[in-house]
C-alpha cells in the first residue's frame, strides 16, 4: 500500500459518509427500474422522498423507519418542501402543476389531510418551493416565471379555519424560469435564469439585485448572520454569477461585494470519506474552475453549499475561502439539515453525507470500528490530530489502540505513518495527564472539561455534537452515573469506577454554588431536588462520609481497622513505607510538617492508651495516586466542608473510624489551608452576607410564630430569592401549616418548581398546589403552561392518576359490578376536574393516550374517557358509554356526534341493547326513538325511518314522535318551496338583465 498523502494545513473538514441508505431504498422498492426517487426534502424529524409513481414516502430519521406514504393521482412528485417551524406540514408539487399542502396530524393520531390545493401552475412544471413558516404559506415558482403562494388552512388555527378557503394568489411573474426561491423575514428571494429579484410580500414592492444580467441556471439564498431567530443583524443575500463568482448583497438588495472563487478552486479536491472505498487524495494542483452554481444553500455554521453534476463545493463566504470541494459523481439534488447532506443521484440512489472536522471524523470512525479508514484520515490530517484540544475527541490511547487493530502484513506503510503521528501528539494539558490504558475496544470515550473520561457505548450511540449536552437534567441518578462509568479493565477498573463517581459528585456540587455558603453560615434545613437530597446538617455529614469512603478507595488508602493487604491497598502501603524515611529525614532536618499531628495518637485513630504508641504518619501534601487537577480542585470544597461541619465529631472512640487528626494528616492535600485557618478563627461575615442572614433569621422567627400571611409577606420581601434559602423557608411553612401553605407556593414559581413541592408535600397537598398553579394563569395559556411543567412524559400519567384518586367519587358510584358505566355517573363532580381536563388534552403519543383512556375508564372519569375515545377514533366505545350513561346532551358535542349514517346505525343498535337491560324506576333518554328524531333533524324524517328499518327495529313511533316527524316534513317542504321560489326570481332577474 503506498503512503497516504498529507493534505495542506489549511484543510480542516471533510465530507464523510457514515450511513448507507441502500437498504432503506430497497425496502421502499425505490431501487428498481420502474419506480425511482425523483426529489427529496429533509427536516429535523423527517426525510421526504418523492417518487415517479406519485407517492411521497415520509421516513422518520430516528431509526430510519417509514411512517407514512401519501399518494397523488396528479402525476409524479417533482418538488417536496418541509415546513421548518412545524413538522406537521409538508408541501409537494406534481408533474401536472398541482401544488398541495398536507397536514400530517401526528399529534392527534389522525389521518393526513390535504388542507390546501393550488392549480395555479396547471400545465407548467413547478421548479421551486419554499415555506413562509410564520404565516404557513407556500411559495411556488414554475418554468414560465410565475410565482404564487397558497396558505395552508389548518385545523390547529381555529375551528372556523376548516370552513375558510384561502385564495391562491400570484405574487409576480418574472422574465424567465424560476431557478430557486427563498423566504426570510417577510421578503421573498426569486432567482431566475437572468436576474435575482427581492420582493417585500407585505408591501408588494420589488427590487432587482444588481444591474448585470446573466444567462443560465444560477441560484440564490439568504444567509443568516446570527443563530438567534430574533434580534441580531438582518440576513445577507448571496447570488450566483457566471465564472465561479457570487454576489454578496444586503437585505435591502444592494450589492456589497463580489466573491471570486475561480482561482481558489484550483486546489486539489478532498476525497469523500466513505465505507465504499479507500480515500484517494492526489495533491497535484488543478486548473482554475469556471462553474455555474445552479443552487446555493445555507449549511451548518456559516457555510455556503453548491454543487454540479460532478462535485460538491462548500465555501466560507464571509472570509472568502473555500472550505473544501470533493468530486462526487452524478449529483442531481441535495437537501441539507444543519451539517448533514442528503444527495440524490441520477440513477435514483441516495447518499447521506456529513460535514465534520477531521478529528470528529476520526472519532466517529473509531466508534464504528472502521480501523483502516480511521487510520487513513489520521495520516491525511496530522495537523488536525496533533493539537492538545483534539485529545477530548481522540485520546492518545485510542490512536495507539487503532494501531494495534491494523495488520502489519497488509498495512505496514499505514502503521509507519501512524507511528509518526502518535509521536507528534500533544497531551491534554495537566488536566488529563493520568489517562487510562487498555480501553476496551468495544467502547469509545471522550474527556470532559473536568478531566473525567466519558464512556460511550457503540450500540446506538452518538457524539456530543449529535446529542447535545452530556448531562440530562431530568435523568435519573442511575442514568447520570452510567455516563461516567468505565468499561471493564484488568487492573484499574474498580479505581476508574470510583474516580467516575467522584467526578459526578464534583459536578453535582457545582450545580448549586450558593449551597456551600448556606450550610456553613446558617442552620437551615434545605429542600433540594435531584441530584441532591432533602438534608439537614446531620444528613449532610452522612453524605460527606460516604464521599470520603469513595475517595479512600480511589486513592487506595487503607481504612482504619482494615487488615487486607490485597490489590491496590498493598501497593499504596508499600509506596507509603518507601516514602516514610524521606519524610522523617525532612523532620529531623528541622522541617516541621505543615499541620502538626495530635500527640500520642495510635494507628487507627483510637485513644492514646488503646494501643501501642507509634510515630504518627506524616502529613500528605501530595496525593498518593495521581488525580486530574480539575477534579482535585473540585474536591477541595468538599474536603473543607467535611472539616468545617465536624463530620468526624463524636466518632473518635469508635473502632475503624477516621479521627480529626487522622483526616488532617491523610487528606491535607485536599484542604484549602487559608480557608481552614479562617474557619478556625470563625471570622465575622461580610456586611452583605450578615444582612441577608439577619433578614433570613427574621423570616424564620415569623414562621415559627405561626402567622401564615406574615410569613408569606416576609418571603416576598426577600426577593431576589436564593433557591436553596427559599426552599428551606417553604419547607418550614409546609411543616407548620400543611395544605394551606402549599396552596400559596404558586406565587414563588419558578423559584419553587412542582418538582420541589412534590418532594416536600404529601400527594393530596401537591395536587392542590398544582391546581392553583395552573389556574393562576389565563385560560388560554393554561394548556401550554401545564405542558411546560411536564419535564418527563411519565409525569402526565402520574398526575392523572393522582387527580383521579383524590377528591373524587367512589368507584362504586361510577362503575357497575361488571365494570360498566353506571347510569348518570358522569354528573358526579371531580374536585380537580379542571386539571384533569387539561391533562388529557395535552399532546401525547398513541400508547400514552391509550394508557390514559384505560385509566379514566377504570376510575369512572367518563367525560375524559369520551374525549380520549374520540381522539383515538374508538367511536364505538364512546357510543356504548353514552348509551349506558343515558344522557342525550352528550351527543351535542361536535366531536361525539355521529358523522355518518353507519355510525348512527351503530348508536341506535347499542341504545336498543341498553334499553333491554332492566333499569327499575328510571326513564331512559338514549332510546332508538329519540335517536331517530335526532337523526331526522339532519337527514330528514323519511331517511331516518329508513335507517331505523335497516337496523331491524320496529317502526312504531309514539304520538309525540310521529307529530315531530310530520312537522319536520312540513318544514322540509316549505324550505324546498322557498329555495325554488328564490331560484325562479334569480332566474327572471338574470334574463331581464340579459334582455
């Protein structure tokens, strides 16, 4: 194998193909000669593929699972566009000129609907689509130059929106075929074969960008200058020009500069990093390229993407640089989302590419066990792997492990080059000088800023860049600990595990910096939510002692009373015995220890007379085992707090327990000497801290007196609140006043969250707090506010069960012995009915809605059960429940009322079955006769009687019902006569005007 060429140092990124979409296309049968993929679009959730048969496949990007297929009879799909702000809308254009907007209705588990259709471009080929996501408008441009828009009518907007037909409007007609459209902040960008136009769609004003024309396919796009959707400078415009040039224009259409990339593209192309073949980089210089950029797309972080049928180009336009270009054959179309590219090729195949830095590419290849490819990238980009900053992604251990996976017989030159790269790698500062060796080949890891190694499983894992933050604040303690757990190691596995635990403790400790001050200078009992626990100073001492035990295991220190000489303890003891003569020699030379030992102490920390007196061990100024400096700094506050809280007090007489003097000698390297000295002198607080402590003490006195109103007033005067301090006061209030206090805690939101109250209060009291908190908002905001409180989906079910089990009717009042709805049991009042109705209205997936429906049914909450049945399209169950509840008013709800004649038949048959069941002393309302009269009001009495006959029920009606039917017939005849008269008058009027 020849040596791998090294790319120039200016090259830092690559296009990489980590996933293969061929199995997906094969499963969709899009790789056959008859059916092909014609266009594509991508969003955060969906990958949309249009086909030559008129189908639109929507594939869920998480797991690459096909979810929906939308069919069209108006020709093949030629354009697709996903709504950027709402994943529930998608627009398509067909070969016959149809433009349609689909509403997927996934949240409500309904069937997708075509909510808007436009035939404005009938007979013309639609060449571009784009969304105005703020107003839910779709702009379409065709080969004749016409640009129109249609508005997506959605059932999300209002109930009346479904009855409104929004007109299709023509925005403008340009001089030639529309090549590309873009929309940003009220302005539409239209790029044709000859010019670029900027349209203010609100004021109906138009500008031409630049004065020079062009002839050919040249794209244009908006280029955001800031990541924030609101605020910041307005976006720029980039318009392609002949000869590899791009105009940079302001948001008002004024050309600011011209970027020339013709000479810059004389550099050699970077190879595509793909599993399909080994990367081939030829460093020979190329000739300059004069290219027509047919489309421009905004990519990732301030990059500009374009392509031809043979290559992909990525620029940094604001610095006028070429980030990279790679030769990729037969590219027809590209859809981008952030830094991901989905390419459609001329043969109907697809490729999924990612724009990543070289070090990120190596890290992801290592996680996929692509050893040869990862080694090739390392040798091609040594300048990207050498700096110390890359050690967080590609530690030296991983590169060394990579070398062991290469075969010396097959890749001797690659191994030699990799050795040269390893010899040049810079270590990760002093913070990670103690790196792990023998990392399992089945796991990869990166190093956090605090020096902790984070292990990532290969199966289904993603990099930090893909998954975002490495700690999920709502995760459980076990999940968060797993993130820091080490894989199995031969000799350091247990020590690595304890080091990870210490790292987790230090991270948790830094999450609430004001906790440290309060615990030392006040005597408050704090209510702290996960990851802390409800603790007082005594409980805190227990937590700190557990921390000390973990630290002793990490350092391999022999605990008092231990006799084991195995494992790392023996090694550390041997290491300490070697160091003792040197420490004693230093003491004999007149160098006193930094902290004097207590006289007469024996080994194990017992009293002087309890054992044989020996020379006390020296003070440890340096840790016996290397620790990352960042972790060491994080542990200093814990050790100092352990000393200041006197966690060892009263334990000196217990065997096997470390005493105060033993703690000082053994862990002096963790203590902040200056802080310990000041703590021993007990200095006075600063004026501001003293004032805060005085105000807090006054509030505590008021709370102890038992006046709830004055206590709440005092808490309001403490603003701005410190979260731990406020939680401590609210906990005291709750202990003093119970439910009356917890109902008032809604005024302290968001300083006091539902999670805090749930930990301190009993379930019925928490329910009262939650109800008050939700009802304190305006009615139109309550549903969205309640949804924001659900940090976890499981909370919805927990709160629902809580609301159904407190201040609720007895199950025997709402359910019969066989579990069926009891007659008129929906009239019982539920104490938290308003909260329950909001909980069941919140958007949720299908399984969650089914679980909620079953919970409502088992508890007899029938109004909620009927609502959920309608959402889940379980209409037969809803009709059966209405018949058993026997209340005709339930059919007045538009969601419950039968929609078709077939549903009316089902309802009439169910009512007949319930009418035959014995109901002593009760006159039923939901009967076949009453339902027939209700049906007659919508379809007429004759058709209603026919339905009754089709159900196999007797046609005999009571005199009252017969009279009602006769009146309905008369009213129907009069209505028809009135309509006929009006039509005749209109006809005569029109003929008179014609004459």
